[in-house]
C-alpha cells in the first residue's frame, strides 16, 4: 500500500482509515464526531472550510494537531479571522489565502493575529503581481511579522541556503506524496494538477515529475528559477507568461543575498 497523504472530506474518513489524512469540513463538530476513534498519529491536519463556523469545539480537542483556516473570499472574510484567534492556544494554525484582489489586507490581519499564512498564487495577472510584491515587502521588511508567509518564506530560505524547494512541496501540491479526494469520492492529483493524467510510474519522485511532466516547456528548462518553481506557474495554463513571477523570485533572491551579507558582517 502506498503512503500518500489523502486530503478527504469528513464524510469519507471511514473509507480511508489507516491512511495519512488531512480532513476537511465546514463544521468543527463534524470533525470531532467523525474522528473520535481515529489514530491521531495518522492525522496530518484539519481544514476548516467555513470561517463563519464556530471553531471553539476544536480548542481543547487533539491539542497540537495542525489546523488550516481556508478562505474563499479574502477581501470579504478577513474580519472573521478574529473569532478563531483562540485556536492558537491549542494548535498550530495557518490561514490559506487565495491570491485575489484585496488579499493583502487578509494577510496583514492574519499576521497581526499571529497566524501563519499560506498563499495560493494561481497564475497571477499583472495587478496581482504588484499586490504580491507589496505583501512580500511587508513580509520581508515589517519588523512585527513573526510568522511565515508562504511561499515567500521557504523560497527565501532556499535561496539563502542554496537548497531550493520547488513550490509543489512548499504549497502542498507534491504529486509524489499527495492525493485529493473530492466530495463525491473521486481521487485526483492535488491542487492545480487535478485532472492531469500521470505519465510517470506510481513511485516516481518529484524530480522525475518535474522533468517529465511539470516543467517540460522550453521556458522552464532554461529558467534560472526552475529549482525554486519546478514549473508550478505553468499550470493549468501552459502558455502563462512568467515574467511577473520571475520578478518575484528575483526579489526573494536579492533579499536572501542581503540577509547573508548582513549576517556575515554582524559582530560575533
């Protein structure tokens, strides 16, 4: 049996017992009921799909189990983050924010509440590239930021240590490790790869996926940022113009070099 991590709706938990699971639901109470007899060591995390739901039942349940708060409309939903701040006393929590107009405000509120942030960048158009650059500057320069904002955080560290991690890993979309289970039960590759037919062996590692499937465009093969991106921004539209995201990668590389210089010149 493979050891994929399956992201499953709470209604499908019984079909995946014994597997490593990320379980999603709109109501926390349904999670507690469905997972009452689950082996917690096989639970990777929980995803709460409705910020309007009351998360208080999760506070004292399964302490230290990671919880994701999933936003659908960051421009409208950011005030709802305040009602979930108590979760941090019991669980590591991150807010999953789609990059849509106005998302920057949601990031700033999440960080002010000490939530980690995970951005789903999509294939951003020029206006969103500018908003991403604004949020990146906030993450890099604002001294009160104490939580990671992904994908900026891991990409910066990859440049700093010269050990890049492709965005497929950073943003929970690694086809080597993850599978998504739809509400009706159909299994697929994770995230933006849903519907893609695998043309590699079932046990292929991510490097083979990138070389043979994910980054086959000439622009990817010749790109200086391939180790950090892995072809992530070429999905689902393979003709996406990467000029804007290359600029973002360049800014992160410059920030890593600046950090290295600053630390190198600091008194011992």
